[in-house]
């Protein structure tokens, strides 16, 4: 059971990292002054938003919702981490 907790925690940390990169990319593409690789992540997030049907949100709304999802995943990952 302890190994499963570690695997789930690591998976949630990986999801947190991915969501954090997508939210940073979204903010960079909104500002237009970020590096090209970061703005490309914003374009990827825009494509993913179109696929999932969240295109009705504005760019700022998408970025803020990604920030909230990132925070929730990070909190859940630290909560589920097995304790000694």
C-alpha cells in the first residue's frame, strides 16, 4: 500500500508540473513578451482548451483556472504522500 501511495504521489507531482508549465505558457502568450518556447506552450494549451470544450473562457480565465488546478494537484500530491 505504501508503494502505491508513492506512485500516486509522484504521478500527481508530474501532473502538477505539466499544468504549471501550461499555465506559465498561457500567461506568456497573453503578454506576448515571453520566450518562444514558453509562448509555444501557451499555443499548446489553447489547442487543448479547444479539444476539451473550454474555449468559451477568456485567455485570463483559462490561465487562472489552470493555476487553480495546479494548486489543487500539488495540494493533493502532498496530502497523499506516505508519511513515515
